[in-house]
C-alpha cells in the first residue's frame, strides 16, 4: 500500500510540474502573438419564462407546478493567428425557482479548445476544457437544468496535449504525444461511482519515409493510465509493429506483431494480455473495391466497397485472442450522399470507462450530418445533457453500439431521423445495460423569418439497479416538442414551445410526466 501511495504521489507531482511547464509556454506564446491574430467575441443573452406542471419530476399524483425564470448571459469567442486557433463558448444559467422553492441556482456551461504551433512542423500544444451537467441517477432522467429531482451533477474536464512530429530525413517520420486530462464528476469518492480521475497517456509512433519504396514499416506504442480518487486505477497499454511488402501495385503482404498489457478489474474474458501476431495480404483490384485479411492469434478480414461515387462501405470482422475486445467483433461504416440527403450506418465495439466518455463529450460542437450545429429549438443553445450515458461507475465498460441516421434538406424543410442501440457489459459486477432510441425532427421555414418545428424522441434503458439486484429495470421515455421561432432582427429571435415528457418504468419511483410551456428571447450583441 505504501509503495502504491508513493508512486501515485510521484505521478501527481510530475503531472503538476507538467501543467506548470505547458501553461508557461502557452502564456508566453500567446503574449507574443496577441497582436498578430484576430479576435471575434459575440456576447449573448437569453431570457426564458417557463411553466412546468411537474418541476421535481415526481411520480404521478405527487406533481407540483412552478413558474421558472431563466436569465443566461454567454459569450462565443474565436481567435485565429498564423500559429494559433482558439474556440470558446460559455453560458451561465441563472435559474430562479427551479425547485419550486423560490431559490436561485446557477449552472455554468463551457466548451473550449485551442491549437498552438511553437515550432513549425515540429512542436505543438493542444488544450481543451468543458463544463456541463449530467445525470448520475440514470433511472429518472432529467433532460436539462430546468426541472429535476437533484440527481444531476456538474462535470468538469481539462486537458493539455503537447506533441512533436520529428522528421528523420527521408528515412522516417514520427509522433510523440503526451495527453494530460482531468475529469471531475462532483460525486463523493464512494466505491462504485465514477469518481474524479487523472488521465495520463503517452503515444509514440514511427512510420517509414520515402526511402522505402517496395517495403513500408510502422511502430507504435500507447500507454493510457487512469488514476482514480476512489476505486482501482485502470491502465490500457499496447505496442505494435508492422512491415508491408508491395509485390505489385494491386497486391501486398504484411506481417504484424505486438504486445498487449492492460490492467483493470474484470470478471469476464473480454481482455487477454500477451504477445500477438498476424500474417496477411491486401488485394486492391480497383479504386472501388479492396480486401485485406490476416491470420494468427489475432485474425481479421476488412472489405472496402464503393460501388458508386457517393457510396462508401467499410466492414471489418475480427477474432482476437489477445488484447481488448477479445473474441469475435464487427465494425462497419456505411455512408451515402445525394444532393439533398445524407445517410449513415455505423457499428462499433470498444472498451472504455465512464470518465473517458465524459472526456469526449463536446456539447457545444455537436453537428448534424450537414455540419450544422445541433441546437435546442427553443434556446438556440447546444443540447448539453447526454441522456445516453452509462451508469456512473468506476468499472471498465465493454460496448457494442450501432447508429443509423438520415437527413433530408429541401428548400423550406429539414427532416432528420436517427436510431441507435448500445449494449454495455460492466467488467466487475457483470451487469448488462442496453440503451436504444429513436429521434426525429422536422423544421419547416414557412415564412422568411418564421419557422415551425416538431421533435419526437423515444428512448428505452434496460439496466441493473445494483450488483446486489442484477435483475434489469426497464425505463421508457417519450419526449415530444412542438414550437415556432420568429427572427425579429439579425441579432434577436423569439420562440414559443410546448413540450411533453412521459417516462414509464418498472420502478414506480422512476415514473414521471411533465408538461412544459416555454417563451424565450435570444439576443446577440
């Protein structure tokens, strides 16, 4: 125990020294480039008056109505220079009477990222941070900060990522990156909850350069450690080497070997440590079709098809004896584009943690298939709550997920729909969790400054209440909103919306119904 505490203390000291060093470089860099770039800052203000007939999301028969006032100042800032870019979105929600008790609650939301070049083509620094509110009681789901039973928490992330890309003449090119991230969940450090985490990752990559004509090679190493304030630490580590010989422009052979060394508590066979090897070949008969296959203790087959110009389909079947996601897995990505529509179908398998999913959330930069930001129809602000999150836990999670989406754009309407299904297995308790859902929206711009919208949603969650009670509890949530938006000026718009949410559950305490009417005014300055 003493040895673990000693090494953890040394890692924290090194992390703090690393933070001080990178922040110092960051400040010095921006102080010299401040006048060489351009800033754009747009302040905003949102005013909302909301009536909810079930402000605490209580079961039927216990509802309490309330009138809620929300004042939300915010700012969007952008900075661009020859060596740096910065994007920042911030909003502060001041919510009066959200619990029906005349109280004032403040909720901060932030999305920030930057990229900085210190030495061209060599030394870089990325940084990111976010603040959002999420459900930690995943049975009775709140969809925002307006109504709820107090089962939400503020999640804060911060990350720095310095890296270098050395070039060894025409012999090889490299990448050496260090990712330092903190995830703060705001939940007490009890065993079984997703506690605060320091994430330290080292990435090393070397690839052959132009000197190699008929032969190419690549080396990689990845070490990802999650240091928890409560519960066991988690480590994912892998190394890999591959050499490829091009016998013909349409045919090549390869040999691959590596080592997997992962460390986390698990009562399943989803991961195996040790050495792995694969021997195989790739055939590329045309630009529209190629196939690659490898045999060894890690076997796979990958097929890429592009039958027409706007269709791309890639599918990989794996059967691994060594590494994460051991056993049979599938991965597939299908995309189809027309002039007015975009279709997408994906299936994937991965091994992750709740903290890693929280770190990857980008609430202010979610986009639809056309690249437009996905905003709440009323507030015109990003949708910050992720209702698909797994149960907050320190366990490692093995996931299988698929998603289908389609978006169609006409002159006056945008119609979109999506469906998803995600299966999770928690590696210590063995609990299983399934989330599936359907989402749709129709936005109709029936006048030059006025549009109407309809957004129906459905989501079902099957999850075990606890390790002591592994029998799944099923929750169904129906969410329907209809409203109208009116653009008053280029910097002001107003909205009216009616929303109905109905959640049914095997547990009576998780059931609730809410009807809500919202009037909003949004201003930019």
